[in-house]
């Protein structure tokens, strides 16, 4: 899983953005995340309003990070199955370079596959599934190995599955941000090499 960070960051800095065909603020979002990575930050938060193209921005960012070998394999965590299916479809349909989608260029595995293949570059999973594998598997046979992923992207990170089930729409809008620290926090920091794992 070792990557040559300096070479990867140099490739990332030199990689053009124009082929992504995004809006100016989406380019700025990608550049801000990449700047944070170059600065050595291990946790980054990208907040975008509903309808501003978060998924398209994330796909563009993921493509650049994989293409430049900044990361070897990315875990794309979602808080429910429907979001995972939407993300999988978006990775398959959104044109990137030369009108080809991510899945036409790199291997992606979705919710049905619990373990990524060696060639897999993006693995989509639910946070509930990862929690089960990490904390509720009595034999520890399904626990992902340290180093299986070197970057984790959490889609809709402000949401929490159990909180959402127990709260009304009004409560969701008026709770303090600290109330949303959920099972994600149990999953993310515990299983990864401090030098290798990024959480976006």
C-alpha cells in the first residue's frame, strides 16, 4: 500500500482540471481538498448545499486521486443502501476524461461485494455494514485488514442512521452539529495506518 507521496502530490498538482467539466465552485472544492492533502491534513470536511453537485464533485476528486496514484484504494462510505446505489450509478454514468466514466477506466465494487478485489480502486459500503464487520463479527473473520483502504470518503457525513430513525425532520434541522457524531467515529479512526489513512 506504500505510495510515493511526493511524486503523487506532484502528479496531482500538475493534473489539469478542465476535462472534468464542472462548475467553478466545484473546481474550487476539489482544489481545496487537494491543498489540504498536500499540507498533510488527514481529516477534511467538504460541505456543499443540496443540489450543488456533491456527488459529481466527489467523483471528479476521486478520479484525480486514483489517477495520480495519490491513493491506491478509496472506501466510499454511505449511511444507507439507497445512497450507495445512487453513488454506484453515478460512478458508472458520469463522464470524466475522453467521455469515459470512472467505471470504464478503473474498477469499482459496490454494496454487494464485502471485500474488494486487488484491482478495485473504489469500494462503496454502508457505514452499518462496516460497523458490523468491525465490531459485531464474533470470529473477526470479516474485519478489514489495516491498509485495505488508504482513503475514506464519507458521503452525507452529517447524517447518522440511528439518529435519523429516531428523530423527526424538525429535530434533525435544529440539533447541534455535535449531536451528529455517530457510529462513523467508531469506524474511521481505529482501522488504518496513521501515515496512510485519509478521511475526507
